[in-house]
């Protein structure tokens, strides 16, 4: 049976394109965004995901059969080897699936953004593009000349005028409009993992600090380490654990060289289902990033009932997250005072406040309605 024959005509069919999807996990945020979306709305929409068959930075293929549909959660997923990353394969797929909407989750990817965009335009398929933070100042600081030249060309020639843009935050909407003033933009906050307070671990005493995300200068773990060292200077036994792939070896080496007085733990790339115990181990979650489109580590800290310190350069600065999420300028004395306040809260108080934050900031009816609207457009 072809994908078209299997299509449930009672549900809009959304074809999702992205470079990596479960069981891949090293790309972090975009995978979690799509996974959470499908978990929440997968019974209302018929999600089909098309992606590559390797994880980020890995040469070995994923343990999946390629070129066939697999049930993954509430979606159907097809994994393409590199030989299929062509306009011809996209033309065949789109004609077969006949989606009600194509949903692209990258801005610069050749095989999973630019190619499907071009083919979908030729077939008059409505298309939504989520840039996933790629227009933020931090992201544009990496290979800036190439990116900005390409963006200017797209805007000048109107190549993207026909699409709908998905901005995860008001800030991202402004970033899109800066490059594409005529853009049709829909704002919908990313959906979170379910609220499930993490079981406390039986780890030893001291202060346990946790950061979750790839090791890269933009994540600013140097600031997190500085906070850990200040707490150590106050006489505390401090462990700073970082869960995520080492994307920049030089950054990891620098952190190691500056970690005197703090136990610095590297947990490496970790599948999503294995991350929760690290939240259970932690006393405080640190997100000192220079740029975050959404801040999945903040959302997951909230969902697991943990207090969070986050820089003021994320979407959380535009929210009213309650007592257990402090959005602060990257000033060490301010973070040190806030850390003391959050570490003094009881586990029960943290869970109670986190649940209120979850319901008010992450999964209320406004956010669900905004996500549905992304895919119900005609």
C-alpha cells in the first residue's frame, strides 16, 4: 500500500522534512521539537517524517531500514540514504504522499530544506518553514558572510515569498522579518515533554549543577563553570555535569583547563530517554547560552520539577515563568545570588512552582491552538 492509499482523509497530512529524527538524537533541539509536537498532536494530524539515515556527525547509518515507512510514536517515518537526496526523489515522494502541507525544519540544508522547497513550489504544495533559530545573532556569527549573502539573495529575488514562516517566539519573528520584510509569519511556541518530576538520585552530597546541550562556545558553559567555581569558593563541594555531544573539542579542552576546584563531568551525547536521571541527580539546571531559539533544556528542567537559571537571551525572557525559572543577564554576582535562592527551595516547593510554570508557559490552550493553526491553514 502506498503512502497515498494509506492516507487518513479525516486528518490533515503533514509531511515533515528535517535532516535527523529519532532514533537520532545528537542534533538536539529540532529533533525534540518535532518529537514533542507529534506526541502532543499526532492523533489530530497525520504526520509523515522524511529524514536522513545518519545521526549528526556520525558516519555509521542508524539501525533502521531505509526507503520504507516505519511507525515511530504517532508518526510514520522514512529514512533516506544520501543517494536519495535529489530533486527527483523529492518529486516522486511529494506526488505519492500528496501532503496537505510540507513542514521544513531548517533554513540552509540542501537535501531537506532547499530541495523540497523548490519541488513543493513547483507542485503548488503549501509550505511552512521553521528556521529553528538559524536567523539569530549567535547562529549568524558562524560563517556569517556566506549565510548573509545567501539570505540577502533570497530576499532580493523573492524566492521565499510563497511560504509561511513558523517562528517559535516573538523574537524569532522579528529575526525573520529583518531579512524578509514581506514574510507571512505564524508564531507558535514549541511544545514540551510531558510534566513528570524526576526521581531524586541517591548521589552524594554537595551541589549538583547540570547543563544539557551540545558543547559549543555559543552554549557559554564557561559562564556555568565560573558560577560553579564561585560556589566552590564559598566552601561547597560542587559537581558540574554537562550532558551533550562535544561539538567543539577546543571548547571542551578550555573548560577542562579551567575547572580547578570543581568536579567537571562529561556525559557525552545521550538519547532523550536516558536524560531524565540526570535531571533527578541535579539540584540546579544552568542554561547560560548566548543564543537559544527556545531553550529545550529550560523546558525540560521545568517538566522535571527542577529550578533553572537561564540567560536573558532566550524566549524565556518574554514569559512570566514563576519562582523556579530565573532569566538573568550574564552577570556572575546576580547568578550567584539567584543560585543561593533556588538551592534553598525545598523539592516540594520546586515541583509545585514548576507545575504552575509548565501549565502557564508551556502547555496551555493558547499554545496548542497556535500549533494547530500552523497546520490547519489553507
